[in-house]
């Protein structure tokens, strides 16, 4: 485990067991995923809103190697251990896990969440896992993003500041 002092960081097998327990108690599980390289206010608002769609929020985080494949050289800026630790510390995030695949398709198939959430920069039909979640009677929710609040924008601002020095 990444940090044994943080109790809501799990592996997939543990999450499946938790999901089964929640389902028996008629609790609604919400799932989202992302790189979460620089945690910023846009992430906080997004995750807080995501949690409002159910009783238990699972956040799957791309591993360092997965982020590098998606975002290119120089990313992630923060290690997977750091990114997971920060996310697990939010009171509205119930569980965090890592995934190494290019997409979260496998973890979504295994967890079968009741609600699948992504940023509204994706249309429902573009969200990985939407077909399975909808086929099982769940819902897929695109959450509007806060303009100007993105990791890319932060990195660009830092680069511009560094160029001025």
C-alpha cells in the first residue's frame, strides 16, 4: 500500500469487496478517474460535486507511467504516491486507487459503479465505461468544469513566470 496511515487507499480487490457491501446496503457508488497531477480548486469543486451524486466516491488515479503515456514527457509533475495521498485526504473522497492501463475501462467493468462522472469536456458517449454503466441502469454525469482551472493552465503560467526570471 502507498501509505498505510491513510485508510482510504485501496487495491481493486478491496474495492470490489467494499462495492459489494455497499450494494447490499442499497448505497450508491460514484466513480471518477483522472491524472490529478496538480490538485487545484477546479479538482476540489469537481470532486465535491461528484460525491453529491451518491453515497460513496471512488477516485481512480492514473499511475505515473500511465500519465506519461497520456500527457507526454515531463508529466506527471507530482508522483502517483503524492497525488493519491492528497486525494485520499479530502473528506468527500471515500476511496482512492491507482490504475496503470491507458483507460479506466477494466476498473469500471470490475467495480460496476452506479454513477460514472467525468468533466463536461467529454460528451456522455465519449466517456469510457458509459455503455456498461447505462446498460446496468446507472447514470453517467458530465460535470461542468470551472473555466481557467486546469493543470495545463497552471503549468503554462509557471512556464511564463520562469521565462520572466
